[in-house]
C-alpha cells in the first residue's frame, strides 16, 4: 500500500521537521544509550543539565542575544505570559501600552488590566484585524509597549518593529525563529514553543534582566522571572520532553544555517503562495497586502460556495490543516519553518488544477 504523503499546513501545534520527530521518538525509548527514556531521566542529572544548557545557549546564539538578555524555558502556554508579564513589569498605578492586532493581543491586554492600567494605543479590530496599524503614539510614561509580531488567526505580521522609547514586549508565538529581528531591542519576548520550536507545554521567554525587580507587589515564587534566572531555568521540574524536542529543533535550525537561511526560504514560500493567490481568479487574500504574514497565509474564495469543494479536494490530496480559523473563514496555509518549499509548490498546483476544473 502506498504511503500517503501529508503536507502539513496546520497552524499548530508543533510543525517540526520529521528528523526531529524521529530523534525524539528514539529518545522516548532510550535516551542516548542510557537505557532510560528521556521522560524518566532525572532532571538534576548531568545529562538533562546538558540538554537545558545547550537549549538556552543555542537560543542565545541563534537570536544573537547580548549578555543582558536571559533565556528561560517556562511551563504553561503563551497565555500564562499574558499574566506573568504585567505581574512582573506593571505596578497597579502605572500604565502599559498595547497594540490590539487580534484575538491574542486582546487576550493579553485583558490580563494586564488585572495588574495595572492599560492603554490601547491602536487597534485594527474594526476591520476584523486585517491590517497592522501604522499611526499611533506610545505615551512616554508607559511601562512597556506590547505587540503581537504575527497574528496567527488573521494572517498579519509586523514587517518592521515600531521604534518606541519605552521597553518593548513581544508575543512571538507564531513567528519565532522564522525571520531576523533585532532581538536585543526587545525588553521581553515570549513564545509558546508549539509552532516553530517544539511541543506544546513550554514557553520560551527572553528577558532583559534590567527591567525586572521594579514592581511593588509580592510575586509568587514561580511567577517571578528573577527566581527562574537565578536557578538557571530549573526552579522546579522543567517540562523535560518539551525542552529536549525544542533543543532538537534548534540544532536542526542551526544546521540549516540559522535564522538568516530559514528566513530566505520562508520568504520564498510566502512569495510563491501569495503570488499564486494574487494571480488566481478564484482565490483572494484577506489581509492588507503590505501587512501579510509570511507564516500564516489567510485566503478565501471569491465565490464562497466553492470553499467546501476546494477543502475536500485539498484533503484528498494529502493537504492537511488549511481550513481557516472560524473568525476569518476560508483557508489558512501556515508556512512554518519545517514546511518544505515542495509542499507549497504542491498546494499551488492543486489550487491551479482546481481553478482549471471549475
Ligand atoms: N499568542 C499567539 C500569537 C498565538 O498564536 C497563540 C496560540 O496559537 C497564543 C498566543 C496562545 O498560546 P497558548 O495556547 O500556548 O496559550
């Protein structure tokens, strides 16, 4: 029986290279010939310490971080960071600025309101979040300015990072390690691992240690970033498997040539797909052209009654996960790092074939 080739365009969780899944599977049975599963290996052993150390230092290397920026692997999804960020950075009588560019931004700012004042300096909500606002000012007394670099649901992305005079905080869940940014210009970056980096269950947090320790409130031990820094990201039992698989993906990324190299391929993938959509008579994108995401390509059909048929055809061709999020409809092709260029080519062929037949 012929093996079905799957082209994984799913928005998450975890679109990782096959080689990483293979290595991870072996490690579940027998990690590095220890005779022990990676899941049962003590987290205080030298073997696991080496995994944690290498994962943290590879993040530093790949993101070209300076000595002030600490790398942590913390429990919980990115949603935990929606709370942990203001808890650590914002006093009750102070204000944080937020850009509202989608559901994840609005969820983040909702949590911040529990800890201090929130000023929404811009929003694209009225346009169903199909663009990134350009005209706004961030008050100079804001404790920080929070942006979501890539809006997974709406397929928009900040193409350049706004220049502001206050510490910049970014949710990079869905474009982490996919493109270069000046990562040192951020005071804090967080990302749930589960798209470009590893399995769900671990957050990457990159934090400039100089912004910590300035709030008055008593912080629960586990919520205080400084405790995690002090303990080398091993304050309590870390999500060992998620950290290990993240390390494998980071090693893979380094072998590919790092962020510069993967960004070139990601640009190519996005350009190919957007140009196929722009040149088609059936499909059109939902996001404003200049803000279109290179990670999540959202598109619909000019005749919505054809969408179900196209989805069926795509599924028959082993194209997985392109149904759009319910708040946008249509389709979303996620082009994460591990998705090969050939899969994008294949999707384009299937779209063209469909167009010819209808
Ligand atoms: N932020 C962004 C940009 C996301 O895409 C997601 C999930 O897809 C989240 C936050 C929420 O992450 P989690 O489910 O890990 O809490």
